[in-house]
């Protein structure tokens, strides 16, 4: 005999709304929901389990007397909009997931007598762009023209990420929730976020974004770490939100990647975005942003260039197709530094396999093969 359960209709409609669905659209995917909400029928336990998976909600939540108060643990900034405490469930779950990983890593590093990172929050009470840029370069061991020593800006980006990870900053590239490709994180909603911590800072970069924009996002997030402010942002059209910290971090990223004095000199010799991009080993879109910042092109010219560039990047992505090495993808989604700490903790008996599976979103043979191939 099937066991039916009584569930408050308000919890069902809340769960559907939380998952980002309109009620009538969701009812088309799961028609029985309408009868549950109206009270004509009650779901079975099995049906309710299926429902909870579709709305990405822990099964037990549905039995609560009222929706829980879910609070975003960091401020989230929108370009041309006020700060928000509401994001999609995919972004929310990703922030909580990385916060869980950060909490574990922080305790693990402290237990193993790792020291705090001296650069975290170093400029909490200082908004001098040049000083912050110089400090980031000094810590990372980079000269002002460091990127020019690489053949392409993609090579420069890879080198930058290696150095950042080596300094103890966990850098995650992902465009979905964990490894679930059916739960994408839209670029227009979240370009990235950073969870600042003195021992284990975490940076998230939306891997669905163009590689060009990712470089700017990375340095923007470094500025957040140096100023000691956790935050998420959509950073639409590479423009910061109207917030003092966001504007400051934006200026730091621009000066770090394309120093203004050197850019003025280069532009005076050749007023061309493509050649300047090759000279500084950054993408054309970063040069266009710098040209806008320094008054060399208008906002209308920048936005026209941005749209054309974004369309080119989209077509390029389409031509590349899908697929690739799963384990190489997971390495970027997890961070090689974080994975190494998990591996060491398991080997020394400081972490159970069960907990390692939870922290890495892998288990069994997949977990074993990843560490055999990667670490």
C-alpha cells in the first residue's frame, strides 16, 4: 500500500519559487503538483522525494511548518542595481558548498599549524589604488610588465592562477553546481564571488564566462582579499556596482592588468585595441575597458565593442563543441591546492573517505581515479 503524506501547500509553492520556476511552468513538468497544492490529492513519499530533487531542496525541509529563513552569507552586488540578498538557488547552493569546504580547510590548516596569510585584509582601511596594486604584485612576485613575457594572455592567465594558488588562495573555476551540468550558473547573474578568510580564502570564477572576462574577475577578487571584504557580483558589461568597495576593486584590477601610464604611452603610438591587447598580453575587452576608463573611447563605443566581442566569443565557443577531459575539468572545479589538502588529510587519517567524498562531490572509483591522475 502506498503511503501518502500531508504537506502544507505553502511549502510546495515556496519550494517551486525558490528553485526559480513559475508555478504553471513547473506544473507542466510535474502535473500532479497542482492537485497536491489544491488539496485534491496528497503525494506519496516516493513522489515527494522526486519533487524535492527537482526543486533542489533537502527532503526534510518539506516537513517544516514554514519556510526556513535562508540568508546569503555574503553581500551580492548588481551592476546598475542595489545590493541584493536574493540569488538563484544554483548560486546560493554553490556559495554554501564553498563555504563548507572553506570551513573544513580552515580547521585543517589551523590543526596543522599553517600560519595566517599576512596580505588578507592588509588594506581594509586604505583605498589607495596604487598601493594596493603594488602590494599584490609584491606578494605574487610580479613586475609591472609581467604579462608581456608570455606569448598570449591565456598563458599569462594560467601563470597568474598558479601563483595565486601557490600563495594559499583557493581558486575555483566552475559554471555549474558541483559537477551537475543540468544546474548551470548563469554568467549574467554571477560572474564570481570571493569568501575572504585569513587562513583559507576562496575565489570562485564562473567558468561559463569568456576567458577574457575571467582574467579581470580574478584580479577584482584579489583586490577583495587585500581589502578584506567578501562579496559576490554579476559585473555586467565589466562594469562595477555602485558601491565604494566594488569601485575600488574594479580600479585595482584595471591598474594591475593595464597600468595607466604605460597604456597612455602605448595608445599615443597606436590607437588600436587589438595591438594594445597584444602588447599588454590581456584580452581586447580588457583594453576596451581601460580605454573607456581613461577617456579614450566613449561609453557608446565601449558597449558596441563589448557586444561585438561577446558575440565573437560565443561563436568561438560553439565551434569548440563540448566534451573534454572530465578529470581536468574537475581539477579546475575543485582547485588543485584544495584537492592536495584533502588527499593529504585522507592519507594521514585526519579525514574519513565519507567526508572526503562530500567535500569533493566525488565518490568511489571516480574519487580514486581523480587523485591517481591528478595528485
